[in-house]
C-alpha cells in the first residue's frame, strides 16, 4: 500500500464489490470467507485495529479510573452499574485509536465506508486525531452508529411479529415495549391493586432474564428456605417460573409516582456525570479514548434512557427493601440487578451472585456489589480480578451423570447460536456462512442439524435463514429448532456441538459431546480456556467442516479430562451449609476456603 491510497473499509462482501483499491476488514471472519477470498490482499481486522487483549487491558484500566471517583446520585454511582459495557466501548475506542495510528503511519488520508458500520459513528475521531477524510457511499451509511431510523424500527417490529406468527405472547411483548417507551417509570402500575403476598425475612431472587431465573431455580433447593422470586419482565425472567407453576412478584409492584426522577434532576445528573468524565485528568490515548466514549452512542443512550431508568430503579429497590425487609438477596447477573444489590447492601442484607454460565464480554473484569460471588468451577475463579476473586467461592449444584447413548447412535450436529447482532466486530454474513457449512455437512452424511437458538434471539429468524439457504437445494438433511427448557434430549442425540463459547458447553462436557468453536473470533478468556483443550478451534470454514465431519464419523476426540475445573461436582450438604452461612451472615468473605468447604 502506498501513501495517498484510498482505503475501503468493509464488513461484508456486498460492500466490497465496488472497491477499486486496497481493502481493510472491520469484522472478524475466517480467511476463506467470501470477502477475504475475493480480495486476497485485504488487510486483516487486527492488523488495522491492534491486539484485542491489549485493547481490553487498556480499556479496563481506563474505566476503573473513571468510575472510581464517580459522584453518587441517589446514593449510587450510576455509570458504574454499566462497568462491563463501558469497558467494551472503551476497548472499541482503543481500536479506533490504533487504526488512526496505522493510517497515519501509512500515509492514508482517505477511507471509504460503503456500508452501515460500527466505525461510522467514530468518523469524527478519525478526522480529529488522524486527519482522515471518511467518505460514505450513497444510501445513508453516514448515519450508521446513530441507531435505527423510524422506518427501520417499524420493519424490525413487523419482522418480529411475523417470526412470532402474531401469537398472543409476541403481541404482548411488543405492546410492553411500546408501553415502556411511553411510560418508562411504570406509573401505570399505580392503577393496579395487587396483594402483598410476601412476608418479612424471606430470601429474594431477582431476575431480568430467562437464563438467570433458570440458575436461581437450580440453586434454590440448597438454600435454607425457598426463594421469593421477583422479575423485571414476566415474559422473560418469569417464563421459567410459569413453566414450573411458581408464583413471582413484579418489581414494579413496588412502584409509586414519587419515585420517578423529574426532568431537572435527570438533566442535573447527566451534567454531573459528564463533567466528572470530561474533567478527569487524563493524557494521551487515555484522554482520547475517554473523549470517544463521551461522544459515542452509548453515552448518549446512557444520558437519554439508562440514567433516568437508573435513578428510578435506585428509588424503586429502596422501596422494595424497605417494604419487604429480606433475609438475603440472590441474583444471577450483575448489571441491571446492581440496583437491587446496592439497596440490599445499604441495609446490611446479605447478597449473593450466582454465575449463570460462561462469562460474557468483560464480565471477568467487573466487580459486582455482592458479598459472595458463587462460581461453578475453579477455572472461572482464575479469570477474575483480585477484588471479586477474594469473595468468590466454588459451589456448583450436584448433577447426576447422564445415561449416555452409544456414540454411534448420536448422529446429529448441534449448533448453539449466539447473538451476532450485538457483537460490533462480527461479520453480518457470519451466521449464514456457518449455517451453510453445517447444512453441507449434514447433507453429506445424511444427518440431522439441530439449531438451538440463544434466549436473546428469535427462532423465527433462524427458520427464515435456513429456508433461504435451502430454497434452491434438493431436500437433504432434516433441520430442527430448539429454544428454552432442558437440553438433555438434543444432547443425547448430538455427535458434535458447534458454538461460540456458549454456556451450554458445560452441558456438552457432561454429555461427552465434542465442542467445535470458531477460531477467528476473539473472546475474553480464549487463551485461558484454549490451554485446557476444551474446544476444537476451527481456524477456517474448511477446517470447521472437516472437524464436524470427523465428529460425525466418530473420530473427533471428546474432552478427555475431568469437567471439574468448569463445573465442579459437590455434595448437596456442602452447598446447604455454605448457603445457610451466607444467608445468616455468619461467614465473612475470607473466613473459609473458597474452593473446598469443610
């Protein structure tokens, strides 16, 4: 590449079609994907954006500085609640700054963005820090990063309704979202009369999602008393409880009109936080990354939506704690649940955070405000920073060894999906590429493909994808879809699982299903888990197919070691003694061995 070249930055093949000069990749993709295969000289994503581990470490250090002295509003550091998200956004900011340095070093003054891209929202930073002219192709790519237009929102809603076949549940979910836009502080709750079906001194479990409620149900039998379940959304966190015929309370049952922040309070709070961020003494790349964060889409959303909701939820959980006087609070996630954790902590109520699966992006760098951090295995403890590690304890629910069918009878390919749409550095075409490769493998061996859809995704979306991929092909392998509920039936007939670090890999270890993952994707604890030989990493689409076919032929090794480091097997009485001590506040955080309780 020569100085003065125009660099086209792309994340899918269609956007690269019109490129006449050098091409740079903005998304992670295998080397034999269509785009890099057609543009053999394309610059790889991390050649442009820098090492992801280094960016992650710099982001962690920066965010810890920024939130350490953040002013409290209604008694809580409101921005700190989103520490994980902040670290992810700052990681992107450091990638942008590395791109600036690379462009300057190579004399590149002009870049073309022919598609909607995560980088479009950072065009000002590229211009300010690197003197780079960003040109947007026709079609509105310049609006990327600023959210969806009104028309796009309507199209997305129509798509969700179609995928849900206009069922009552789907209509209720969409109507709830409309109401939450109109009435974000749930003033409508005051119109409902609900009985107070709780009593002081209960152990409460608060959930904001399906998976978190599931982990609560799994651990509940080992606590000294049944949980009083409380959910944010009956359609998500409440769904497993409905299936189990268990009652639950809505957090908005504690709402009152006076809890909602006034506009001037929100405006003053936003100004206070922004002043703290912009005046915090930083230099060099840290100062630039901070400025990118403040000017970015997340901070705009934080001021407009998350901060008002946070001020409201701070008061809401204060009201909950005052009225219910819990014996203890248990949660399965540390983000939006943090408001509940802080309210309990202020009153000296014991708080317990249960690991709900494999760690997500930047979860290993956060420090949830809980007295005890319960992990499923000692491997996860090594992933934590010092502060939460000191409060961490390995307590996994005992599980009976499954009755494994003969390996020759396990013939299916199990694809455990992940929410690609929320990953800014993943190629939009990645899901279809993976599905296409797995369908080819299934056809070649005449096997079933099971698509197990992540709780954050819609099954209808995958049905439509598979339909488009198979529309011009002769009938081949059977394809089935699964979502929610227990996985034993699909694991029992699966010869191989294909996933991006899904929490379900823990179940795959128990069922001795070999796990194949995508070697072209980065994730936070990748190096640590790669050293454990848990996953078979496919470095290309060709290797993905080779590994899957090998598994279907019974030749791909299963994980040979004990699953104990990831999902420890512990006696039930050990869990009961430990949780009783935590709930009663009789055990300090460092008073016993966190891995083995006598």
